[in-house]
C-alpha cells in the first residue's frame, strides 16, 4: 500500500541486510522517490543452530518479508537473490534487480594466504555445501567446518585465536618489562605496551579479542559482495577465488525487490532495474529451477553477458567434492530463459540429476537420524 507517495520496503534486520537495503533506498531516492525501510525478523534470523542449506530450503530468510507485501503492509521487499526460492507466490513479481555486485567468493585468512598456501589439513570455515565441495575438490586434505553468523561474527571467529594469543604474549611481556624496570641491559620483546597495541586495533579486532573460541579456523570463505557491502573488506586480508572453479551460487551478489504485480512494481522496475543483471540472474535461476538442486546440493551457476550471448558455467558436486558434472555454454540473449532450460536438461542427462538426487537422499537421511531418540 502506497502512503503519501512513500515506498515502504521490508528488509531483514541484520547489519548486512540493512546496508544492502540502503543501497536500494539510495538508488530509488536518486529517482526522487521517498523510501521507508521496515525491518522484519525472519525465521532464518531467529534460528541460530541450523546450517545455511537447511534454512534455505524453506525460504527462511524470505517468506516473512514477502508475506508482509502480500498482506499490503509494505509496498515491496528487498532480498539477497541467492536466498530466494525459485518458486514464489503468483501474485508476486521480481520488480527490480539492481546492478549486481561482485558475484564470487573470497578466501579470508589472518595473513592473506592463498588456498594453495594453507597448511596441510588446514581448517576452513563455511556452512555452504557448495563451498565445502569446491574446497575439497581443490584441496581434499582440508578440514571444512561449519560456520554461521553475520559477516562480522564470522570474521571475529577467524581472527580470535591469533589475536588472543598475541594479547597474552604482550601481557606477559609487559609484566616482564615492569619487573625489569631500571635494568639498563633488559631488552623488551615488544616496542609498545599491550595498551598501546590495543589502541591501534580496529573495532572488529577488539571484538574478536573477547570472543569465545570453539573452532580455530585457518581460513573462512565468504561472498565477496557481502564482505564489501559490510564495510569490513579493508579490515582483513583476502584472496578472490576464481569463478571458473569456485562457481558462485545462482544470484550471488545480486539483490532483488519483490512486489505485487501492478503499477508499483512497474515503477520500481523503471527506476532501478538493471537489464544485464536481470538477464544473468534469470539464466542462473532458470538453470537452478530446472535442475531442482535448491539448497540441498553443492551447485554453482554463473552467467555473464558477453555481446549477444550469456556465457554460463554450471558445476554440480557430490558432498565431498569427489564427483562432479560441469559444463559451460554460450546462450543467446534472445530466448535466454529457454536456452537455459535446454542447457540444464543436458546437464541433468549427463549426471547432474543423479548427483542432486543423491544429495537429497543424504539430506533426508541426516534429518531422519537427527529425529531419532538418543541412543537409537
């Protein structure tokens, strides 16, 4: 419902979601719209102990926002496109796909190491089935451990062990410095006191100092767009992972504004829709819908417009990255959705469908095992 010309748009309440919603708000305001952001807590925000792929299956980060749209409480909802189910209520449309951010993943480490430079058996954090399979495909020796939380929380978990160890060392050095006051031959281990060192830390590093350590990660994998939009990219060392081998999740880096089909949706589309980003994400989501992988299978789909074609790469893995079906194809922009469906059908016939079905069976087995009484 429009109120006095103001667009009311729903968003999740996380720091990253609010930053992304602000990008949409600013783009609309540049076109002389008044915009109010309405924060809605979703099921995905409330449940803290589920892995991302299980949350994603039910649209846990999306459904409540779209319900507010359907109820007429707001004019539209702002989503991270990779969180959106491929099926949505018939009354809703994707009113706009603003210009996409960086689509790929990054490897974040305390010291800027590359994937190849990580030590044998290094522990890497991610709760994405896709990232896990891709990591193990490249480095079978890695230990891939679950990692949840907002971007800042994940970074704090990565940085905490080294920072806390250094803090301990500096604190002990300070005690030694005080004990040797007046000894001209004493050479302190550090030039600065622990307080001086602490004063130079970023807010992210200070938060990491107080975090309880459950798992010591040597590296974590994040979406580059999320890291950049969080404003924390300058605070950490990271390496971009190649999209050729670490094929991104469909829609990664893109935002979407949903609205009921009608005049408001058409206005939003006219104001901020980015045609190239819409074509690329339409191809990715069409392939996803045809393959039926959803969030249960390690699946990457990446499309990029090149002239009159959309160069599209797909990779489907088993959970441990040992088996895969991959393929790339130039799809004509004219009729790109139909061409994407044909490409997906070919991949399914080459074994992608079997890998996805195996992943679904494994997932159902995991859930059944969790539902059994203790000791059974």
